[in-house]
C-alpha cells in the first residue's frame, strides 16, 4: 500500500505486507524477546557443561502423559479450527506444529538407543515432522488470509475497486 490508500493501480496485491504488530509490541515486547533469546545462547552452552547425561525422575510418566495430552488438544484444535474457519486457527496450527517437532526431538533423543531409537526416527520422519510441516503451512496460509481480511475490513465504508 502507498500511504494507506492502496496500490497505484487501485488494486490490492497479494504480496503486500500487512503490519500486524502494534507500536507498543515493537517498543516493549520485541526487545524483551530478543534479550531472552540472547540470554538463552550462553545459558544453553552452560547447560551442556553442568547437566548430567543421565537423570532419573519419579514423574517421567506424568511428564509424557501431560505433554501428549496437550499435543492431542493442539492437534484437535487445529482440525476444528480448519473446519470452522476459526480466527484462532493460526495459533492452534503453530502450537501443534511446534509441539509435534518437540515430540519428535524428545522421542529421538530420550530413546534408549538401538531399535527404540530407530522406531523414534521412523515415527518422526513418517508422521510427526510431515504433520508439523503441514501445520506450519496452514498457519502461514492463515496469516495471508487474515492479512487480506484486515486490508478489506480496514477500508470500512469504502467499496472495493472493481476487478477486471
């Protein structure tokens, strides 16, 4: 868009960028997230030195059941969001994709090796990673849809230019 008035030829274009983040988020939230990301780099290096390679916990089953239940909810919400064309679909699909990749990572890295590790790798390659990529694609497509919707609704009262 040029000065919020649309393109020079009077038509909207799909490749236009829609600014979804308010000024407060750029001033406050962006620096916070960037600082946390910078902090996580040395933190991760430090953890490689101090964490034991073996750890036993009494709540292993609870951790996995809780994570898998949350994953099931995220995947179900993505499916429901698609069917309902829900405004929260992008968030649900992003959460589902992220959780699927985390599940694949932990299944592989926490497996006991041998056949167990090969099974975890196969599951990741056949189901978790492809489904995560599909979820991210849905989230990206949803973002373009809502970007276009925002353009149309922000011009309330002004008729859309006729398409040729």
